[in-house]
C-alpha cells in the first residue's frame, strides 16, 4: 500500500472516530436532557396530586379533588391508589403492564418504548392526613413519542452528516497527502536520472519539508560517497590496466625478440630470466591486489592474539639488514607495547612501512622504529631521513598505485604502490589508523592501535 493511501485511510479513520465520539456525546446529552424534562413534568403533576392530598380529609374528598385538578392534561397518565383501591386513573394512553410491574419493585423512573410509542413513568408515595390517615401511591407517566421521533430524526441527520464529512475528509486527506509527498516524487525522479555518467545529481535538500530534509541530506551523503568511490574505482582500473600492461608488454617483447631468430642457449636462458622476473613482479602485484581486496572487506578479524610490537619489529628488521647495509643505514628499535590482533597482518603492516623507509632513506642515516603508549592505545612509528613529502600529498600516499613524481615510470625495485593501501586496510581492520608526518627532513609513518 502506498504511503498516500496509508495517510488517507489514517486521516479518514481519525475523522470518523472524532465524529462518532461527538455524535454519541450529542445524542446521549440530548436524551438525558429529555429525561430531565419528562421528570420535571411528572414532578409538576405530582405536586398537583400532593396539594389535593393535603386539602382532602378522606379518600372521597381526595377523589373529588383529583377529578377537578388533573382534568384536561394531554399526554399524561395518572393513577392514584389508596387503601380502598384505585382512587383515580386517567390518561390519553395505556401504560403496559410490564411498566407497572417494574414500578412496583423500583422507586426510579423507567423509560419504555416499542414500535407504537414511548413513555417515561415514575411512582411516588404520599401520606394522607386527616380523619382517615393513610398512604397514597401515585403512578405517573408521560408520553415521550415526540422526543423519540426527534432523537430518531436527529440520529439519521447526524449519520448522513458524518458520512458526508468522512467522505469529504477522506478526499481532503488524499489531496493533502498527495501534495505533501510531492517532494518524495521529485526525489524519486532525480534518483531515476542517476547513472554512471550522471552521478552529480543531488536531492533538493533545501526545498523539501523539514521532515524529509534529513532523508535528502543522508541520500546526498550516500551519493557523495558513491561518486567518490566510483571515481576512485575508475582511477584504480586505469592504474591497474597500466600496471598489468607494462609486465605483459615486457613479456611479449622478450618472447618476440627471442623467437625472431635462432639464439644460443645462453640467449634463451637470459630471455627466460627476464620473463621470470616480469612474471614474479606480475604475481606479486596480483597477490597484493588479492590481499588488499580481502583486507578491505574484512569486518571482523578471523584470529586475535596478543602481539608484542617490539618483538615483531626486531624480527622484521633482520630481513632488511642486508638492504640497509648496502646504503650504510642503521635500523634501531626502541620502546615497549603490546596489542591484540592478527599477527601476520600486523607483521605485514610493519614490513611495508620499514620497506618504504629503507628504500627512501638518505645514505648513512638511521631508520628508527619506536613503540610508545598513546592516549587511545599504542603507537608504532617508523622514521627516516629523506626527501620531505609535501603535505598536500599525504592522503594520496594511501591510494592504490600512487605516483608522487611526474611520469609513470617506476624502478623495478620500487614496487607497484600497494604497500601503504594494504597497511591502511590492515589498520582499518584493527580499528586503528595509519598516519604520516613530514618535517625538517624527517618522514614518520605511524600505526596507531586503539586499545582503550
């Protein structure tokens, strides 16, 4: 069911409920008012009987007084009984026996009606004073058919009015709901226009009602993220194609040159070595891409254990001592700290930072690894002296296949630009982050683990 239909039905239900309650109140109060009028009328007639009783000494006197004082009253039934029986019974209608029996056992007034008419009756007890004291019973009833006809007619009119009001309210509710939901229709139309070539469309957040503004802003934020991810994916696809094209082109060239003419075994061996080197680079790129895809989509670590960062850092340093010695570099590890996480992932993150630090450090300098406590947990920082990284390029360092230098050439030993993105994904999986600082010729990359 559409939202417009739901609001319309809800509005119609509310209107019907309010009208039903109001109609019930009007009918009840009107009926109660008529009962009060009938009771007042009966009381006035009973007062006449009471005056006649007070003026009479005997039941015969009372009979004569009643015949005179109660004559000529339309729509009234009166029955006066004494110790000797019925003294007077007169009226324009006959009171059913069931009403008289009910009044015998009840001192309250009774309302009765059937298809032929309606009445209100009540019984009163009076004391006769004089030479022959005794008790006088008065049964009085008034014809209420005109009241009943009025209430029936009023009920029919209220029912017709309520039906018309509900229909009109339903129509007005439908119009109001449809008009109020027009901004949703406009948002739907804009959403339908979105495509890969038109990701710049945004919802009209400023022109929609306040209740829908948060929805429009949330959708705009989602579209901003989608556009940024799509652009990043497009750039990544282009860079990936270039990274794959270079080794494949090298492999094809080496194979074609080798097959162009007869070669010596040594030439074939040299060509196969070149092909093997390119295949290794291609395999490393594919492996890094698979690891990056797996880590970025990791919502929960499959294995957690206590990891001593200093112990792991010293273990990794041993693998880079040979490379460091070629550049006359010293690698120092200092501090103390332990975190909970995946040991292999953390080792890979530290290895990536140390590999970059050794590769880009100036000769005859020291690469420092420091583990220290922080406000939120433990920080492992890797620092080296080298060319300062521009502040504007700090965020780009963590993009895939990033190149800070002009041109697209890359040294074979430099890698494919996936180390820092993998490190960022690993830290994200550990609910931490990787940061970079560059000042005074010192570049520092830090792994910030949250343990508190």
